[in-house]
C-alpha cells in the first residue's frame, strides 16, 4: 500500500501545483511526466497517479460542484488551497474509483491533511468526505 500512498501524494501535488499556477491539471501532469523522463532525480509518475489525475480531470466541474454544495460555510474559492485539492482528489477516488474502499479514500485524504494542512483540516476533510460517502449513490451524474 505504500506505493498507492505515494501515488496519491504525487497526484495531490500535481493538483495543488495546477491550482497555484492557474494551469490546466493535464498540462501540469505532462510537465511532471516530461521531467521524470529527463531528470533522474525526479521520481516517475506511476500508473495510479496518472489514473487519479486524469480521472479528476474528467470530472472537474462535477467534483467542484459537489464540494461547493456540501461544504458548509466554506465556498470552494475560500477553502485553503491545500484542503481544496486534497478534497478534489479524494472526492474523485471516493465517488468514481470503485476499486478503492470508501474508508481508504477518506483515511488517505485525512492523512494528507494531517501532513500538509492545518490542525483543523483533518476534521473538515473527514466530515465533508463522510457526507459525500453517504450521498455517493446519487452523486455520479454529470452536470449538463
């Protein structure tokens, strides 16, 4: 499982970088992949990282809509950038990656929040993702 943990962390870093730069997440992913091929010090982007980032990219609008709708008193644009991107990644995995148990997706997101964000963030991330888990059967529809 350590490999999947590292893959999630890299996917989070790619989403975070894209958000900070105001860049397309797939462009940032391509940059990471290019650097991994040309710089031996750069770790490769593994298949699971690729799956997570591309999956998120396929559902960006719906994920942001869900986070904005179900985060009480925290509009998406007011969330700390770290929390927003942890939640984006975890929401994709929770809702669309059936191979990942819900508890694992939530726990991994909470661990990222503990590592990269504030003391209050793990509880916020856990609470919002638990809400999405409860509503999961109705959340996969795409916005039109």
